[in-house]
């Protein structure tokens, strides 16, 4: 019995070794690359923690919230799904945070700031795209150059880039954008809430002063190269007696794909 059991034991050991080798190769070939794509590097996590810590004295406990949908639109001009070499984040208030050995809750919480960062996946490069301490376009210019982002080749592509810059470089949130006259009326009505007469009065006054103003996004070619996008904005300070205004943000998309503010004017 002993002589019969010995060969069987060796075969089982050899089989176990082969299974282990196959499993190891599977982990190396399949799991490791997948993890490399989805698992943030330690350096990236450390960089995010540093930024959150630096912003806390001015903004309180905050976190970096990733905006993956904006990465796709910027990296791939054709709309194809491509892994972005950098990650885009917006600053927002934390709900819970640590203070000493206690977990505290922030009230109110969840506010989103017009403060955006782009960070390379390896955590080496940080671009402060917009916010009080940003350089208003310079970091975005470096981002375009460092990662060879697609250059807009048509007014439609330039307009898409300009709208990206309106939000992430110049701090004009989509809630302010006016994409048509009906939307402008809705924004005015929402601002005045149930005070319909005030909303109607404001709108009639605006149209009397600016009868030919077109409240749409427009993009034109520039003789010097590049494009110019005009974006109407509804400007209304929160909890203020100041009357709302319709302003126009003019964004120049340069030939290298970067953006700069051409002008901002008041329409009312």
C-alpha cells in the first residue's frame, strides 16, 4: 500500500504546483494591469490629501470629487472612450471629518466650489485650473501642452473646448449658462421665485434696453487663428439686493487648444 500511495502523492504535488503557477500568471497578466488602471497610486492619494489639507483653513473640511465625464470629453475629440492620463476634481464640502479622535458632522455640507484641479495619474503633476489662487488659464495651457490634448479643428470642437474652460478655468458654472431665450426667462423667473410681476418687469426692461441681443452661444473663426466663443451668463448674487444681470463671457480658444478670457461685458 505504501508503494502504491507514493506515486499518487507526487502527482498531486506536481498538479498543485502547476495550478499555483497558472494562478500566479493569471494574477500577473490580468489582475495587476487592471488594478494599475483603476487603483489610485499612493502618491496620487497623498497629493489629494495634501490639497485637501491646504484648502481647509479657507474652505473648512473639503474633499476632491472626481469628474470623470469631463476627462473623456477633453482627452478624446471624437468621443471615443480613452483612459485619461490625468484626473479632474472639483472641491466640495465634506459631511463627516476627523477632529482629534472624534468624527464630526459638518452642517451644512455638500456645497460645491468653483475650484478645480487636474492631477496626473502618477500624482507627479498638479494643475490648479480655477479658484481664488489659480492662474486663470496658465495651468490649463500647461495641461494641454504636457498631455498633447486634441486641438479643436472646427467651430463645434472649439465651442466644446470653450464651454469646458468656461466652467473649469473661469468658474462659470453650467447653472449660469444661457443657451437660449426661453432658458433665460426661466432663470429670471427662478431668481424671483413666486414674484412673477418682478420677473416680468425685469425681463421687459432688459428687452427694452437690448432688443437685438441674441441669447445663444456663438462661436466664430478669428482672422488671427483660433476661435472666439460668446457665452451669455445669468449673474445673480445670492441673498443680495443687487439686481441680476445678463453678462457675456468671451473665450478665445487659441491655435494650441488653450483658452484665454477675451472679455466679459454686462448686457443689463
